[in-house]
C-alpha cells in the first residue's frame, strides 16, 4: 500500500494564493511532497511542543524552505500542515497549529 496525503485548509489556501505569482515555488513544493511520500521518515523529527511532527527542508532559489507534516503510520497517511521559509518557521508553525 502506498502512502497517501492531505493538506490542511490553510495550507491549501496558501498554495492557491502562491500559484499565480510564485508558480515555480508551488511546483517545487509538489516535487518535495513526492519525495516525502517515497520515505516520510527521512524528514527531521521535531521535538518539544512540536513532537509528533516532521520537517522537510530544501533550498529554492537560494532560500531555505520547509514543510511541516505529520505521519500516521497505521493508515499510511501524511498530513501536510505548514510550509514556509526557514526564517521564523517554528514560531509561525506554533501559531498555525493552535
């Protein structure tokens, strides 16, 4: 059984708003999601308030970008939670998941 994924509504809205002006970034995001689906445990395990979540990092046009996601092993499902640049990523993520 292959991995499936879904996104939060906030993340879907963010991606939709970026499609028109940052199409290359959205395409890069989808490429990264494909890589996450191949092996979700390759991401960095988050700790503390964010335990249970993973972070996937890559560089796009010289900028460090991250995706936060949660893995449900028994359902083989990945929940994409948040995505943004490295600057203030964890601070913004904590606000986002509340």
